[in-house]
């Protein structure tokens, strides 16, 4: 028997659950697998290149990214190493229609578990590094707008579309 995947509603920035730290996952069961399946479906439908579980109202340390055709599922992710700097446009599915230039580490190494509980490490650079940092921020209750000096730095995607890559215009 297969469970049909479901597209879930993505919360927006004013919803307070996005500001709470998510809880560690300790049970790697069918409900976690179902959550991952729903998150992937919801992220692709948006469309976006990353999604954290609290963005669909589930306060657990679970996130997914899909960049250059590679899906990365993360449970209890932690940045263990960050180096260099990158400044580029960043958007968020919870702040639809806007982007801003955000400074991030150029490269990160993340330690996490997969949907079966197996620990792994993944290294990212460029957009993947940005998405990993963005999703881990979500899981700690932070949004990229917290990194701006002023909300006046937000730009409508339609006004910045010449400069913003297609993937980032979609949001993470
Ligand atoms: Ni986001």
C-alpha cells in the first residue's frame, strides 16, 4: 500500500511557530518518512529549493533541499564547519515575492541523520551552502530577514529578476 503525498500549506513570516526552536527527532518511523514525502511534494509545488518542517507547521528538526537535481534530507542538522564568505540574493518560501542580498559562509560542513537515523556529513558550497545555512536557521527560529540591517533591503523579486537566479527567485 502506498500513502499519497500531500501538499501542505507553507506558513508565512508573521506566524509565530516560525520563530520557535524546533525539537530534536528521536524516532525514525513511518510518520517521519511521511513528513519528508510531504515536504518534498510541497517544496516542489511551491516551487522552491529548500524547506524546513516548521514552515509547514511541524516543529521538528527536519529539512530538505533539492539543488541541481540532488535531494538532501536532513534530520537534526548542525553546522560543524563554515568557511569563507558569499554575498548573493536570497529568498524564502515564507516571505513570498521578496529577496535580499545576504552574506553567508561560502562553504559549510553539516552533520545530520537521514530518515532512517543513520548519521552522515555533507559538504556544500555556493547555493547548496546557502540553502543549508538558511534551513538550519529556520530550525532555530531564524529568518534571513534577521540578518539584514533594515527591512528596506528587501527587494521585490520582479524588480530584481535580472540579477536573481531562477532557483533563488523560487525561495528556500
Ligand atoms: Ni526559508
